[in-house]
C-alpha cells in the first residue's frame, strides 16, 4: 500500500484540528464528536498543545497526518514535525489572512523544500475575503523567497467546520473529497524501500508508566519488528545498542500495537529509555545517521519552589520539594523544549519557550494534585562575543483605527519598532518588532486600551542585541495585612483604589496580594473589616453593595501581573499572588 505523509500547519485557531477531525470522520476512522484535541487541557482551552500523528485510509492509500499546534510557544514542535513529512497543508483563515505563525511555519516549510498545499478556510465567515487572502498568501510566498515551483501552490476553499472543501467558489459544497483527492494528486508517495537496512528518526517523545519513554518518528527505510535489536546513532557518529520492546501505529484517535512496520510509516516505539529527538535508530553501526534535528533554546525562565504560604498543604497531595523535583524530572523525559537547573537545592530554575509553555506544565501539575510557588517569569539574556543578546518577538496587532495611536505609543515606549502598517476599512494591522521583555506584562494593558476589540499575537524571532533598560509604568500591589475572610463592605471601599483580584467571602492571609493600587505604590489594607453592627442589621447583609467582579487570577494573568518580589501560589483549587516577604515591616527593612 502506498503512503502519503503530511502535516497540517497554520496560525493558532485557523482550523487545523477541525479539518483533521473532518478528514478522519469522512474516511470512517472515528466516531462523531471525538477530536484530535484529546488532552483535557486542550479541550478546555480549545487549542492544540501537542503535535499528534494520525492515520486514515483513502482509495487504498494510507495517509499519515500530523496535526500541529498553532500557538507560538509550540512553534519549535512544528519545526521538528516538518522534518518528517513530505508535504504540508497550510490552512489560512479566509477572513484573518496570513498571521505571524502562518509566516513562521510557511518559512520553515519552504526552507525545507516542501511544496505546500493551501486551504483557504472558514469561508462561511460573513467577513471572509477568500480572493484577497489568496493574493496575500501569494505575496507571503514571494516575500519568503519561495521557488517558482513552490509559488505555484495548489489551493482549495474550505469550511472545515462543515466538513466541506471545494476547488472553486461556485462548486457544489458537499464534503472533503476534493481535499483528499488534491492530497493524492500533489503529495508524493513516501519512499517505501522495505528491504533496505532500517533507519528511523524520532521527532517527538511520549511517556507511558509501564514502558517508559517512547519515541515517535518516521521510518525512512527498511522494516522494524517488535523485539528487534537496534543501534542508536547520534549525528556525531556515537553509537549505542538498544532493543525495541513495543511498536505502535496510529489509527484515527487510537494507537494500536503492531508486530511490524516499514518505510514511509510514522510509528511510536518503546524500549530505548534514553532515546532523544533527532537521533537515528538503525540496524548497524556503519549506516549514516540522518541529519540532526535541533531543538530551539528556551527564552524565558522562572523559579519553582515549595509552597510555604500560610495556606500551604490545605489542598494539594504533593507538596514537598522532593515531589516537585521528581515531577520535573519526569517532565524532562518528554517535554523537549524544557530545561531545568536543579543546582540550587530547593529553588528549581525552569526554562521554557514562553509563558504558555510553562503555564501548561503548571496546569498539569495542579490537576495532578501539586502545590507549589513560582517566581515572576524573566526573559533569558545571552552573551555572545561579549555582546548582550535578548529574545525578540514580532507582534501583529489588529485594532479598530481609533485605538492604533495608543497601541503604537505604548509599544514604542517598550522599545517596539513598527515595521508595517496596513489599513483595511476601519481596521488597522500593525507589525511591530519588540524585545520579549517589553511585551511581558503588556497584554492586560492592551485589552484595556482597545476595549477588548483588539487582537494581539506574537511570534519569537530569535535573539538580537539587548536594547537597554525598558521603563514600564507599573501598578503597585494592594496587600492584605490580616488573615481572615474578605467582607463586601471593605472591598466596596477598596475597589475605588485599584482593581481587586478577590471577591467577598474569600480567605486571605497577611502578605497576600488582593489587587493592584492605581496610584502605583504598595498599599497595605484590611479587606476583612465589616461595618459596625447595630442590633437592627445582622452581619452578612452585604447584598446591596455594588461590587465590581474581581479580576480572576489565572496562571497566565498571574504570571503577567505579579511583580519581582512576589510569588504565584498554585494549588489544585486556587491561584494566589503573594509577597515573598509576608510581613509589612520586614518588607520595609529589605
Ligand atoms: N466559522 C468557521 N469556524 C471554524 C471553521 N473551522 C473551524 N472553526 C472554528 O475555529 C476554532 C478553532 O478551530 P481549531 O480546529 O481548533 O483550530 P486549530 O487551528 O486546530 O487551533 P490550534 O491547534 O490551537 O492552533 C473552533 O472554534 C472551530 O469551531 C470554519 O470552517 N468556519
Ligand atoms: Mg488544533
């Protein structure tokens, strides 16, 4: 049977997973209502976090598809996947047009010599502009230096949500057959020399409590059987022996155990406990290793430590330094872009590809029952040839005209440089290059400045020379000076002086940050103070008070609004911000 290997790539939310699910459903691989976004966190957030391979069968051909994540923090994962497939389906939202991640993944694909197939998706959106967006995609190909052959990309329109694709806007809109046929037409069959000596290369890792670390990768040549002895070769030529103890293939949303697999296939294998991304698994030591796959360096870092707040241990099952350490060690088995420095005893320095990358780890940990604290995320500063370098991002902002001035001004103050500006009716699209340091903590401000009508996305563009100090107007913290339960009466007064992070009837402790202070200074307050009770009024009759709903502290908002001398306290039930030093007089002494 012939095999075709493709990856679906796009900017976040442009419809990759919906389209993959549609293809699986149409070819009878899965039940209605199931999704490739199978992880609990993925379902809750509605985004793909992990790249996942799947397989479908169409016209006697096996089509392996890797659904990739669109969020910028997971970009390096996409890059690795691209090394293992033969063609990409580039999905573009026919209203939004090409966005930063579209550019990033397309650039990587073109550099690898892949010939993309373009899907202009979501053309059911009332503001969709498929023809214009097609032009924009063409321009993007050109800007990115596509070859003549790549420029002639085939394209198709789609409404992924309805499971429809059609070659021309007037065609009948029935199902995804036109897309499947296009894939058959333009994606070259995978080389399938099953008799050659075996060679495979992992682009991703998995973990299973029973069999340990697993490698997901493509078989380039030959055949592999469960139980087979192999050689693992680094790109440097270094070798070591290993045995495949388990072999799995993908099918719909399932993984199925297999006895044998051969060239062209994407498989998951167990048995090599120390297998790493980009190594070559082969039959004999004299085979050539496949070209190395590099893993992008982390851009931000923060400390993880035990929860030592006054409320520590009330909600979590795993609370000790040793348990946190073991959990991080386990994470390192599979989380390819993550790095941890355990040198400092009980403050572990965790480095990742962005706030979202680390937030996903923290969210998984609290769901498993962990309690811990983390410090404010800091971008990583590198030194090369005596020069200081820092990570930069390209930011794309879509805002109504009236807000563009404010956005340009605010990002300018944070050392952003505008590289492009495009008007479209009353909407403006700005492209701005800015140090990641300048962008940290800006998103909340952006939502306020654009009254929730702006969209801001960013994409890491590597390290560039350090731009020196960046001044940010910071708001101060409003801190509880007592332990107790918040009362609506005092909150009603406090909400005039800043944004509150807690509502009424919430347990707080001394040193806990309960809001910000608009004035900018640290403010110590008592949020538990009630009104003087009289015989006539019982306590708790706060109902009539007009309380603004508090700003909910989540992992991401928390990391963004916390300051340098604070910790984010994370438990299975709560996320709180607190001062590192809880007592006011001790803070002052510092
Ligand atoms: N209007 C419209 N919405 C769609 C269509 N296809 C998908 N969507 C919606 O777009 C949103 C994102 O879809 P996904 O398939 O999760 O997008 P994705 O590209 O996989 O997103 P990430 O994996 O997070 O990058 C969902 O709310 C879908 O229901 C479409 O054809 N038309
Ligand atoms: Mg997705």
